[in-house]
């Protein structure tokens, strides 16, 4: 899914930088708030997060890509979000009737989009993750540009091998990248195509039960 989105972004002329945070050395936030006091804008930890802070600060569009893990994002991605605190100032400002931290000078507001796949078939499994990302956007001072969501994403490869028409879904993901660059949002019909049912839920359940049932 991420590969097809990146292709669409590049097709529309965007410069794409991909960082796989689970492969990097990013420690959990210490909660010391030194980046708001003793070393404003700079984290005391010397790890792989330091160059990422500069990249996020200058990004026009930030894509968070994660499977659904226990109703949310993966641990490494949450750690990445926690470590973005140096991009904010410690003091408060009131934005839209709510206390927020203002962005530091030179940090772009930009937009943010979520890309996610769930193992289950129902779309409401994404609800907690989407709510979290929307809230994070408000705290990060970024505009929420939408969510590209695919239920039973792990099943796409098998369906493709068996000749099911999944190409339209993958093309829609690519199209989403083009729309994000050219229009700043994704049309509803594109999102609906990405998430549409490809097979009956019973077939998905039957397949996964037959696979894991052999180990019980």
C-alpha cells in the first residue's frame, strides 16, 4: 500500500522521503521536557530521531503508515510521535478554544495523512486509530488530510494471486497520492474504492481459521 501511495506522490511531482522508524534507533521520550527549557528545541537524547526532527519540520505532508496493532498504531510509530515534542514550544496558546503548544519558528504546519491496514474485515476497527491521529494533528498544528484505510490488508496478496480484481484498489491508493499533492485532499470515491469489499467476510474467516487451526 505504501509503495503505491509513494508512486502516486512522485507522479504528481512530490519529493518523497521514506523513513522506516522500526529499523531506526529511536528511544522513548524521557518526559524530561529539557527541549522546552534547558535546551529549547533540542532533545537531550543522541539517537536517530535528531535528523528526523529536521525532516518533519520542513515537510509539507507527513504520512503516518501503520498496521492496526491492538486498536492503535505500532509502538515504534507512537514513540516517533512522542519524540516530536521539540518541534513545539512549552508555553500554551489558545487555538480553536483549546489549549495547545505553538510550533517553533521555522517548523511548517503542513498536512498529515494516515495510511493503515487492519487484519479484521470491519471498518470500525480503524476508529480508535483515526481518532488518535486526528487528535495528534491538532496538537502538532497539522491539518488532517484524511485516512487511507484497507481492511484485511494481509489478504490482498492471496486475492491477487487467485485472480481477484485488486488492481483497482492499488490504483486508487496511487490516485490518492496524486490527489494529495495536487488538491491537498482525497476524494471520497477514491477512499471508498480503497476500502471496498473484495470477498465475503465468511471467506476471509474461513481462510484464516483453516491456517491457524492447524497449530491449535
